């Protein structure tokens, strides 16, 4: 029995890669040789065909980046949008990623009261044939909504702490009477709840999501939360850069992974990679993943 | 074009019923004549057969309670737990409820950054053939995570404000430097964001979830948030009673619905209704729904 967080930290070190590759099939960004654009004129009638194209896209992407990353993160919304065939595509994508020995962080931001949170954990972490290794969750319901995701120590959860979007400030920056902000209190809460789930690497199976788009907060939270592993989204398309995320790692370059979704999935659309051509989208994705991996390693070595 | 909240308020008045019937298929509570218990020994191999049983259960339930309620609330976790066949069962359950002219509140507590929140709204509120009328959401990401669910004024969203679980206090009761608690600030935030989406009935398409298990808070929030409609969960199985929820309504008995899931779905298991027998679970559910409807109307008329 190996703690989820130890599996993750080990795979990061084996691959010397601190990136997480999001699998976010924005349909309108898929290459035409994978998805015929006219299918999008009637999304509902063509769900099955579109989902098959997405699966093919994901499999090629996974083949191209599987030695560049420890973990992939499918964003559930983009699969749920394709109805039942979309969910089938999600499960098959997870199955394919597992066959390539990748860890899966399922990005669903699930949350509910205890008995229902348990049903979500069973849905995605506990299926016998295929299951994710970890899932993103929303901590607003407090401890009894978080614990069901931690029952199996081989699995992990990433709770929203500081999100990467502009409106993160609306509620997360409200000031408490003890001088802290809400997100800081959420951080302390996560560290406390997670303290019973700490692996050999010193980090907990209860990890946190902290956006790259708020580098000041990222630095401050890292200093406070010694045992909380971070998923850092917002790199690339959302505006965070390699220098911004350095502060999210500990002094040994551990304790975090940095996610990029659109920036890798659709690298072929960027000027930098357009010599590959749309048909070589997977090669472009690999080049973008390799560049990001190296940029992060370089900034950590400075 | 009729605002979601006006559709809901009108249907409540037509049926003179302020209940919402949750559709939460806890598998271990289903009657044996609907679901053979041995199928649960291997949930994954039997997903299809179990999902077919759940659909049959839901359809009978809907037939039995469709004149007793304006709205049904499927809890997504219990369908997601059955994998792809479970999602198919969810869509078919929604289709059946629509055929009975019921409004659908899909309980998924979805939440994400703006572009992804939009994908969730498209997934569940904007499909052309079958779609929910409203969805539960989690407000932790702030305004840009909420607005995508409000774009179509015929649809609505119910944001978590004060949840019904014991650990609701962990984060929702943190005290702010202006004297308010976090949940009160969330309430003010929801009222403000929702102010651009107010229907003829005076309530907004951006509604809120406020648990029956915290009657003091319910009363106080009702007084503060004049244009915010409430979904009140926690009645029955979680311990809230009719007297507790009176404070969630306005002086005209409007502005809220009270949810019960297990208490209605599995009424046949209660001593009070066990004369019906397990095979008549739908009749027991109808009796429980009628009782709850009348209890609420009575307490509002006192």
C-alpha cells in the first residue's frame, strides 16, 4: 500500500517533470483532421462521433507526452458536455492513460454532504477496473465533505484553495476578524484535515489547488503550509509564467505540479509551433510539454 | 420567454406544493422487487442492469408524485456512481420528468473558472432535446464562475449558501472583520450577482441553498435576502422539521421550496408506511410527499 502522494512524488522524480498535462478537449480548438467542424453544427445528434474524435485526440496526445509528465488531468466538464458518449470517452481516456502508467487527477471539483461525497468518491476513485488516482474537490462544505475522498490512502484529493480566475478574490479574499483572508483559513483547514494523511515524502494525500495567476499568494501559502502539496493551474493560457510558479515549490523543488491544458493540447495553434502543421498536433503538444518541463526545472535550479 | 424563477413560482402555486422531491437512488435502500440485491455484489459488472432498475424505480416514483410537486432534484453522484449506464439513466430520468411537466433541479454542485463553468452550463442547461431547468452550483470561485449558469434567463442556478451538514460551520461560520460570517457574505454576494436576473415574482434566477438543519440562520438570511429564492434541504432524514423551515418563506408563503430525498424515495422503509409493503414503494412515497406538502402548507398558515 503506497500513499497516493508518494506515488505522485516518486513519478515526478522518475520523470524529472513537475508538469501536469490537462486533457481539456475544447471542441472548437481540435484539429480539422481529427474532428470535422461541421459535426459541431449539431452537437447533440453527433455526440457519439465527436466523442470518438476526442478519444482519438486524447490517445495521440497521451502517446506523445507520456514520458514528459507524471500525471494527466481530464477536465470533466468537457466530457460531460458530450452527454453519455462523452462520459464513455472520459472513462476510455482514463483507461488509456493508466495503460501508459500515468497517474490521473480527475478535475471535477466535486463537493457535497458526507453521504453524497462518499458516493462521488466511490464513483471516481473506487471503481475496480478503471479509476482515477485523485480528484479535485471544493472545500466549502467543511470536513465531512472532504474526508470521504481520503478514506483510501492510495488515493488523493486536491481541494480548491486559491483559484486561478479573476473573480477568485470575490469570496476567497474576504478578510477575517483574525487578520487572515478566507483562502488562508481554507489553507490552514486543509493542512489540519490533511495531517492524518501524510505520506513518506512529507506531503499529505489532501493536496490543494493554488493558481499561478496569484504569485504573491502562492509564495505566502507555500511558506505556511509545509505538508500541503499544490496543483498550480493557470500556467500558459491563463497568464502565469515559470518565474511565477517557483514560489510554489519547496527548497528541494518538490511539493507541487504545474498544470497546463490549452497551452499543450492545442500548441499546434501557436505561432511558435505552427511549423508542425495541424496534422502533427501531438508532436507540437510534446514540444510544448518538453519546453514547459524544462522551463520549470531551469527556474527551480536558479 | 419566461424567467426560470417565474416558471418555478407559478408551478408551486398551481400545485399548492412547496416541496422538492429529491431523486437519490441509494442502491442499498431500493426495494428487492426493483433491484435484486445480489447485483450489488459486483457493482461494476452489473452497472447496466442496476441502472435499468434505478430508471424503473424513478419512473414509478415520478408517476406517483408528479401532482404533488413542482420540481424534482436528481442527485448526480448516485447516477455517476453507476458509470456510463448511470449517466444514461440520469438523462432518461430527466426526460421522463419533463414528460410529466415537472421542473428539474439537477443537483451537481458544479463549479469552475469561467470558460469551464460555461461548459457545465452547456452540458446540463443548454442541450436541445433534454435539459435541466436549473442546477446547483458552488460559489467559491466568485462571480465569473457563477454568471455562465445565468446566461439563459429561462434557466436558473441554486448556489450553496448555508449547507445542511454538520461541518457546514467549518468554513461557512468563519467570522469576518466586518462582523458578518462567511455564509452571510456569500448571501450578500449572491443577492448582488442575482440582482440582474430578477423575474416578475420578485425573486432571482440565482437562488440559494440554505439547510433546514440551521433554522436560526435560515430566518436571519431570509430577512436579509429579499430577492433570493431558497432551496431548503435537510428536511426529514437529516433532521429538519416543518416548524424549522417556516422561517425560510416570505410572509406570503413564497420564495422557497423544501427538499426531501430519502424520506420520500424510501418512505416504504419507515414504520409509518410499512403497511404498503415494499412492492408499493411508490404509493408510500406519494403518501410521504402528500404529508410533507400538507405539513408545510399548514405551518405556513399558522
